[in-house]
C-alpha cells in the first residue's frame, strides 16, 4: 500500500515547466536538426547468422515541429513513426511498427506503441539451464557440428533421414506493446506503465524434408528426425518442471508491467553521455509468472573536438534479469524487454547481447549481461539531400546465467568491431562482426535508441 501511495504522489507531482532542469541538444546536433517532417524511406538489406540474407522496406517519419518552438532544442522529435516489413531467405517474414511521442504537446507525458508480427522456422532451442552454458564450448566448431547434423543417412526401412533442423522450431507470433509514462524532474525520472499482449504458435520441424548430402556427397531429400525440442517434451532432455512448451496450437498471453527509469541522456537520438538506470517488474496475468529486471547504462566521452565533429566515446551496458513462476513460457525465457526504449532483445545471446553467439543459444531463468562499446564519430557526409555521420566501434560482450539465485560458475563472452551511421538524425544503421568460441558472427540491422 505504501508503494501505491508513493507512486500516486509521483504521478501527481508536476514540473513548473516540462523542460525545467533539462539540457538542450548540443549545438552540433541542434544545427543539424530539421524543422517539420523528416522522411526516410528506403529498401534495405540485412544479414544474420540464422536467417542469412534479408530484404526489407523501411519508412521512418519524424515530426520535429518549428525551430521557433520553445521545445525544439530539447526534443529529438515530437512524433515518430517507423514501419518495416521484410523477409529473410531462410524462411523468415516480419512486420514492425512503432509510434512514439516523448513529450505529448510539450507535457511531461510520453506515449509509445509497438506492433510486431513474425513467422519463421529459425526459432532456436539448444537446451535450458546453466549446465548448458558449457555444453558446446569445448566442441571443435559450431560449423563442423552443423555439417555433421546436416548429413543424411538411411534408417532401418531405407528412408533417408537427417538432423539438419535439430535445434530449430517454427514460430508464428503477433505482439502489441503499449506504454505510457510520466516524466518528472525535467525528464530525468520516468515512471512507466505498460500492457503487453501476444499470441503465438510453436510447431516442431520433425517430418519436414530437407535437401542435404549423403556421406558420399550425393544430394538427397531427407526427412527431419525428432528435434531437441521434441526430445525435451518427451523427457529425454532436461527441462525445468515450471517451463511451459506447447506445440501446434495458438497461445494468448497478456502482461502488465511497471518500471522506474532514471535517465540523464536528454532524449538524444544517439546518446553520447549520461546515465540510464531502470528497474522493472512484469506480471503475466493472472499472476502466474513474474519477471524482475535491473539495468544500468552509462554513456561518456573520452575525447571531443572543439567543433564537436569528431568524438571518441564509450557505452557501458549491464543488466540482471530474474524470471520466476508456476509456468514460464519458452519464448519468454528467450527474451527480455528494455523499458526505457521499448525494445526486446534475445536473452544472453543474439545481435543485441553477446553477439559472438547465435540468438537464444543459451537460456536461463536468471541472466546477467555486461557490454562495453568504444564508439567514434569521425565522418560526416551529405549525399542526395541526406545526412550521414558516424564511425567505427569496438566492443566486448560478457554474459552468464543460473537456474537459481546463486553465484554463476560459467561465463560466455565475445569481442568484435562494427560501424554506426546516424541517418538524418533519426535512424541508426548498425553493422557488427563478433568473434567468440563459435567463430565469427556477422549482423546488419537498423536500430532506434529512443
């Protein structure tokens, strides 16, 4: 009750001015911010280790208002719309939509809506729990292991069979995430409430036919044997008793959540300084699972030229996530939500976490993540009325997980280099090449921190 009373007091409190105490955008960024609508539309290509080559169409619209507005120097944008639809060659299709209004009509309220759809055969299941963290670390290489899985052989009845999709399953998913927040202390303190709902269907790939090689090198169509997920459901793979996996039918889940965020990044499009500390609690209705998360991000500058054109900076990210309850759905264990920028990331491994390992290679109920990026801005180009600026990055990712709340015994890590380009001050293009125990992983993607 005391907590509810305290939250009510926070919501009721108001700033005398919405931007009281906030810093404006830097003169360098402010000089490059456009009035009115900023529209970016383009065909895009991407790549990741799971889905291979991808193609998409992207439309990004930001409304910045007029330069004479008293809020112009403080907002990254007034309204932002983002729409992307695409596919990857390895059976993956998706649509994403985002609407964001960080200061509704100059008030200390923010609204955000995110809608996603995906359908793909690249859902991964390699096992659950901290014992699995070290299971494949000693293997000669992931590529050699996968080549062995893709071999075809004949069963007792002379039928060609394979295990090419042993660690994959098919997923179809719709998700909507609606968030509203009240900002206080000039935007540094943010109280967020949200409702997230999704419906999804998981299916086994057992029985599907794949064209693979025989031991002699001949190409044949072979039938997929039962997968790792099938083995777990039949009790042949260790699976915690409270983990829920249902195949072949649609499931509907709804979540309510609260988060408290301390944010001194001044709503920059691509943060270069400031702190972000967030704690969140998400509840699956009605009261069956709970997720608690705590994260710290720090952005800082090591060097900035007098003109602000060249900078060298750093970004430190760390997070701890705990998921408990009677029923923990597999796909919830595989991802976590970043509340301050309303995004989801693959837990422990993937393009936004430990980039040297493929998405969802390691999944545990208790997870811990550490990342550091050394960032640069060394170039600026204007081309066809478009503005680009950015530079290379170096990074290190470290993560670990446990089955219960105790000190971890295993750690996974990766290092790498990449590139960041900020397009028209409202879209970030990313390229990352990471190296770890499983070799090289390459990613191309677009992000939007706010």
